[in-house]
């Protein structure tokens, strides 16, 4: 037998809460802490499970893939990183439709030189304009995707550090972002993996 600390009522061993005044016993307090600890552990586990898998890729390997695929690796990179990036839970998202347009027009730019468009009723000048227009779309779409992907990475990093610090650390160079796009972004993902930002100890 034991007595309630608040009202002094007699209580059986193993009672968690006084049935008269509702005060937790020492045993009840211990059990409450155990349940809260288990709840927090479960929440941490779920948060870690929901974090997307970001792969570390050697920049040398990326460079080889760019050369071997004649630049088509950039299309593959955005397609493969679309879901992981958009699963980070940030307000910014990489538009799936933009990735689709980028892929289709990029393929068109690669294929157009193999065809004589004059056979389809276009004069040489118009054919050149079509190609240049398609190339312009590729450049704009590529830049847009790069900036959107960087924004997602920076917003994710800002969950674990100051916002200004995240912007200054994660892909800070606009020039490198425009010139090297996915290769530069992959280097930043590699850095974030080393910083443990995709599997934090939460």
C-alpha cells in the first residue's frame, strides 16, 4: 500500500493515478515519461523514414556521363532527382511539367540537325529559326530548373541552420549554377550529405 502525495488517500501498489484527486503517483509519473519517450522515438523514426534518399555521386563520374551522353545526362539528372527534391517538404518545388518540357525540347534540339527541314516545306532561314527557338527554350528551362532545385535545397538546409547561412553555404554561385547546372547542384547535394542534412539526428 502507498498513499497519494496530494490527498493522502490509500492506494494499491502499481496505481498510476489517484482515483480521488487525479494526482499522478511516482509510478504513474515514471510510466508517463516512458510513454512520452516512446512517442518521441516513433516520431523521430517516421521523420527519418520520410526523408528522401539522396545519392552521393562523384563529380568525375558526372563529368564522364555528360561527355558520353552529349549533355543528355542533365535531362536524366532532373528526372531522377525530381521526386526526392519535391519530397523534402519545402514550399518551393521543382515543376514536373517543366522537367517534361525540358526533356522533350532537349531531345528535339539533339534530333533536329539530323533532318533536312526544307523537305517539310521550310526554307533554310526558317529552319534555323526553329532550331534557335528550340535551343532558347532549352537554355531557359535549364536555368529555371537549376534555380528552382537550388531553392529547394536551400530551404531544406534552412531547417537545420540560419536561413542566411543556408543561402551562403548551399549553391551560392549563380555563375556556376547557370554554367554547370546539375553538376553544380550534385556537388551541393554531396556536400549536404556530408553535412548530414538528409539524415539528421533529430
